[in-house]
């Protein structure tokens, strides 16, 4: 793939962000959107209404930034996991991050009944789920890939059961609807004060970019990687930590959003092939663009907001079937 094509794909999230600023249920004239940013950089003098400026700067802009980071984090984690575990069906929630974060958010809603506790609880329990998966995988004193995947499956099942328990005991008027809505994914409550969650996402993305060439080596197999002088255990651990940070940050901010970490890397492979030095940056760009598009649709196509998880499933599942038909399974070989 030529460099200019990669550059064009790289600016897609920026273009979608600009378009998304003009769209929303509350109508803001395009001229007012432009004047809002002009006023921001010129320190006043454009007479933009306070309501229009608030909608653009306090509601739409933080959602767009958060959507871009969430999509990039989930997509790049999926690409890294698929390369490390040699499995095209692996996604960013492999090690129980999504289930753990879901339990943390549900617990925070029941204990505190306030949104401020949801993000940190979701993030912390997402990390606890990964640590527990690793602990389960060490039953045989080593951490083979199959045991790590099995550990993630077990821990996910436990946290899913705990989430069901919390739903059972939750107040049906306020707590249960809040838990269900959070689990379906949404960016409706994101504000600048929640941007601390972008730090782990950014750290995870940087780690995975830095180790993208080693994902190439690991995708050949552990023995081949060892013969090439790569410390397999240490490298896998660093990549898993990076993918976990990106996923946990994304889930704690947007809730459980499926299909992004599965579909986007496959789209990237259709464009750039299996070279992770190109695939990982491409997944970041495509993931960010996809989530900006989905979030814009969720808040514009009907009067009430549609949860992100519903839209990503409705879009992602049919598109994955199309990918399978298009590539005939050859896209990930």
C-alpha cells in the first residue's frame, strides 16, 4: 500500500470529527459552530449564543475526542491480541477486561448512585480481571497462551455472573436501568473531567506502536520468535499490558462496546496486509473513525440516544459476514 493512501486514511478521523461537530439533536447553525471556535481562539467578539457555544464545546467536542480514543484503543488492542495469540477471532475483551469493568461500573452505581465513581471503579476492576486471568493461567507455573485464554474465559464468566447478581439486587426504578444502559455502551455523560481515562488509552497505544514489529515476530510462533532472539515471555507481557491499558481505559469511558476490536483489524488487513507495523497504526485510525461515526449516528438518527453497543453490533456483525465472504478466510493468513 502506498504511503499517500495511508496518509489519506490517517486524516479520516479528523474529517469525520469536523463533520460531527455540525450534527446533533440540538440544532446549531453551521456559522455558529465556526464562530464558536473563532471566538475560542480570538478571545471573544463574535457574539455566539451561550447555548450554541455550550453545545459545541461542552457536549459535542468532548464526545468526539472520547469516541476517537475509545475506537482507537479497542481496535489497536484487538489487532495486537490477534497477532500475539495467532487467532483471528480474538478481541480486546479476551482477558476479561470488559466483564470486569462492567462489574465495577455496576457496583459503583449500586454503592454510590453517582456517575463520578463509575469510571474509576470500571477501570480498576478491568485491571483486576486481567490480573485474575493471569493468576489462573499460572496454575502450571508457566503462562502458555492457551491457559491465558482459558483464564480470561473463566474470569469473564465469574464477573458476568456477579453483574447478573447486582442486577438482581438493584433497585428496579433507578439502579437497574442505569446498569443496563451503561453495559450497552454510551458516551452521553462524558465530560472533560473524565479525560483522565484517555491517559491509559494513550499509554497503551504508544506501547503497541512501539512493539508492532515484535507482534510480527510473535505471530510467526513462539519457537520462531525465540530463534530470532526475542524474549517471548517478556515481550508478550508488555504487549498484553499495553492492550489491557488501552482496553480498560476505553471500557471505563464508554461502557461495553463490542465488535470494534474484532472487525476493525480485519478491515485493516484488507487494506495493509498482515504487517503489524502498518496494521496497528491503520487500526488506530480506522477504529477512531468508526467510533466517531457510530457515536454521531447514536445521537442523531432518532430523538432518543441509541446505545453504542447496539449500533456496533448491528453494523459490525453483518460487516464481519461480508468480510468473511470477501476474503474467504484468507485475510488473516
